[in-house]
C-alpha cells in the first residue's frame, strides 16, 4: 500500500480536489483541518505518516514554512506549495527539511503529479538545486544578522532611503536636522558593513528591513 498524503491547505475546494485526485491514483489521502498550528500537528500525529502536501500560505498567524520541522519530527515527508515568488521562503522550507516545492501557479494536474511522484520516492530537487537553496538561506541569515544591528529609527531611515527619499526629506519627516540624519546614515553603513547608501539599500531590499 502506498504511503498516505495529508493535504494541508486552507482552501476547501482545492484541498478536497487534491484528495479526490490522489485517491483516484490509488493513493490514500485526507484533508487536514486548518484551524490552528496545534490542530495541524495533532492531525499529523494521527495515523501512519507519509507525505504532507503543505500550503505555505495558510492564512494563520504561523508561516507555513515554520510547520515543516514539526511535520518532519512527526515522521512526514513535506512537499511545500507556495504562491510566493520568494526563493528565500522556499530555501527556508528546504533547509527545515522539505523535500521540494511546487508553485501554486502550476496547473492542477502538475500539482497532483508532483505529489504522486513524491509518494513514489522520486527526488524533487537536484543536488545542485538543493545546494543553491542552502546557500541562499545562509546568505539570508547573514543579511538578517546585519539588519538586526540597526536601531528602530535607523531601520526607519533605511526604509525611507530604500523608497528613494533624500536625507533632507527624511529629516523633514522626522523633524530633525539633516546633520542628524546623515549621522544616522553613517551609523547604518558602519553596522551593515557597506561603503555606500546604494549598497545599504540593496541589502535592505534583498534581506528585508522592518518596513517591508
């Protein structure tokens, strides 16, 4: 008998359609109640583990990517489904233990085929793809570490710079002198270990600052 599939998706029609399509291929599948993180984990701990088809955008307070590790701990392989184009999120899910990912933009049949392939033990990522995602995740953590050095006001200033504002405009908005803003910018550059505002803005956009 093939391993079961647990469909974790907050869209009832999509989840039910997936369950029916997988059952039509002889794969035991069931829908997981998506009411809370605790309810999802409780359901995962019921019965024999197999493949969890996990939507990363569940509409809950928890990010779907944060469910990968507890699902893996419960014995499930995890294939994530995402509508996000952010490879950073995909990388985080893979590093947490996901075996691969499928885009929500893919045709429904492709999603079913990907789940069936995963159930049958097919590798969902090449070694090269896996290495690239792990490297991306390490880079993301490095950027986050640097951005975490900034004070709340420095993050606000960096957000304004990223939005294209000049020092004089930022000073006017925060009701401080231009000299104060320029001092804050020098501090931002030093903490981010970059040599220019352009580099600081690029890092903020790639790693995300508080205002993203």
